[in-house]
């Protein structure tokens, strides 16, 4: 059951992520697997399947050496370039999913593989699913939990003093 305190903690988490005060790190192998809410099987399968199929066609049509060299070269390109790009996409998808709603946040946290780190003090972190993200957010980002409406009453007081003159 989600109460008001949980909603306020989630609001602080969302604000901290938007302001880049809270960094999200992840265990790529743990979070990007079947069953994860952010897992995309095509993203994992296609970068390996397409070069392999093209390589097999080259083996049949051109020759074994050329096809194998193509497969090896494409796998090297995949590990140096595409894997990093896919990792960034998974991180971005995790951030969007994590901050979309408190239910999604709880679901992704229970799945595991996430680490929340305070960007100002990198020694402070919280690992899912063992850690308590709500407690971590409250301890580090409690100032984002409440809305700042202090400027509005001051403006009203200034308007009243000018109208009294």
C-alpha cells in the first residue's frame, strides 16, 4: 500500500534524478534479462543475429574464410561500439521507467540490479533489492520532498503593504 510519505519520497527521487543529484547505476547483466520490466529481447538478439546470418550467407556464397572474418570483425565492432550504445539506452530506459510512477519504481527496485548514488558524495549509495530506496532518498534528498511555496506569501505581503500606503 502506497501512503503519502512514499509518494513524497518518490517525488524527491524524481526531482533528484531530474536535477542530476542522484545517479542511477546498474548491473547490466542482472537488469537486462527476461522478466525485467525494461528488458527488450530484440535489442539483445538483433546485434548478434544479423551479422551471424550475413556471415553464414557469405560462407555459403563467397567462402569460409571471408564469412568467418566478417563474423569476427562484426563481433568486435559489436563489443566495442554497439554494446556501449545499448548500455546507455538501457540506463535511459531504466531512468524513464523508474521515474514514471511509484508502482514502476517499486517493481524495478524489487527486480534488483540498480544502485542509487548521491552525485555529491559518491560513497553514499543504495543497492537494490536489499537496500531501502525510500530511506536513502529521505536521508539525502529530503529538501526535494516539500514544495517550496515560501515566495508566494512574501509576494502577497509586499502587495498588501503597497496597497496600504
